[in-house]
C-alpha cells in the first residue's frame, strides 16, 4: 500500500471531509459535501486496514488496539 494513515487523513481534511471510511475490500473513502469520494486508488486489503487503524490508535496517545 502506498499511502499511510497520515496521508489519508490529510487528503480528507484538505477536501473538507466530514467522515473517513477505512474498510477492508474497498478504497479508503470520505464523505465530502454529502457524497462518498475515494481517497485511495487501490482497494484496502485486511492487512492494510489493520495497519491504518493501528496508526490511528498510535496517534491517539500511543495506545494499541488491545487497550
């Protein structure tokens, strides 16, 4: 996967997204002006999704998903 969670979140913020969706089997998406728009070109595999969500937990004070 070429993007990391910071890149995805920056794209979402720069686009004015209200929500971000990180779901295995789909592209990372965001709700922008009421419409779902793609943030990545490739579909996320389960390992990609785990990596991205783990990154969110790390940014939230160094927590792990096990906390």
